[in-house]
C-alpha cells in the first residue's frame, strides 16, 4: 500500500458538498480506488448511515479490506453492475451515487500496471488485472484499420493513421512488450505535438479506454444510478477528459428534459415522460490551491444532478 501515500483525492470537499450527506443516508462510492472519498463519506454518516463501494481494481479490493466499519460494504465489481451489487447488499434505493472516473495516481505511478510511459513497464493497462486482454496481447493481434480507429476515436489523435501504420510495421519484426518501447514508436510517427504534452499521451489514453471499455461502462452505469436514487438523491460525477465529460453532460441534460415530440403529434401532456433529474449548479473545476498541490486535478470536471420526485 505504499502508493497510497502518493494519492490525492481530487475535488474531495466539492464532492462531499454535492452529495448533501445525511447522517442516516445510504450512499454509493462506485469508484472506491484507495478510499479517499469513501472515508470522507463515512466520516459524515451517523450510526445508521451506510456506504456501499465498488471497484474492479484488485488494489482497491485490498485497500477496502483495511476499512473496518460496520456501515461499509465493498464489492470487487465493475460499476456497470451497480444494481446487482445493491441487490446483493440488500438495498433498493440510495441517497447518493459518486463516480470518480479515470485512472488513479497509484495506478499511473506503478510501472507494472502499464498505464504510463514515464517509467518502463509491461504493456498491461487493465483496470482489473485478474481478467481480460492486456495491451501487449491486443497490440500483437489487432489489424491496422481497427488500431487506427481506436486511436482516432478514443484518443482524438489526428496522427492516428501514421501511428497505427508504424506500430504494425514494428510489430512485423518483433512483439511490442513495454511502455517505453510503445512510446518511442509513437514519438517516431508524430510530427508535432501540443506544448507540454508527450507525443504518446493520446495513444496510451486511447488504448486504455478501449481495453477497459470505459466509455461503454459509463454509459451503462448512468441510467442505473438514476433508477436507484431516492427522491432528492444526488448523482455526482467527476470526469477527467472530454469524452467522459461529454457523455455525462449529455446524459444529465437529457434526463433533465421533458420528452420533446413534434408539435402536431396527437399526444396528451400526461402521456409525456417527465424529467427524472434536475441539474444542480454549474460544472466545477479544481481550485488554484488544489491545482498547486495536485497538478493532475487540472482536467477534472465535477457535475451534479438531483433525482426528481416521481
């Protein structure tokens, strides 16, 4: 657990304020990580309060074992299984759901996880290291066209064609085994890059998002979160890049809108579905003080919505 010493929970105070924690409330931390948000939520709960946490990372599961609290329940599961976990925990509704998306500092800082090119390590990139295909295995078999599409779609990389071609070219001679090796290949294919950004940043992001089905799982959990929220319950989401935030923003906006149908369609107002959410305030970003202490918070965006009464 040495890495926990280096972990800083992003937008902690803002997330707690957004959840509006009630002492006897029931809350979900759907991305437990190393427990920064969970510990703070538990500190705000009374004896009758409950916290249910999920995470698919084995490191998070180990960290959860250290949190000995009768009010706490942990499931080593993906947040796409939110409703199933709540059934298992004996809960039908909750007063708040928190999603802190992206990769945590301990995951990035551990070379063995393969998320970062800043230290050399094996090409893994799995959130759950107990299952699934590694980045090394996927890069060994993927076709050039699919690789280009992944880098383009999930990395928003304008040099996706050149990068994918170079990776396939190198792969013909020998397998690509390490993070530094992949980063060098990408750097050799990228002509220019934004200031202060490594040429490999977008490619690593794209492969990680694709392998872990991050955007698909986000799209699956958001409707579940709304369904399990009690009236006036809060959905709080912290995202770290534009693809995630776009999904969250659009989902909250759509759920906060009454169904829009053509004006001349013969449908009564009572037959229209009502809004399930109310957007609370504007999107929040880290304060200058937090950015000074934790530069990785610079891309964090927090959005809040409240469940409307039926």
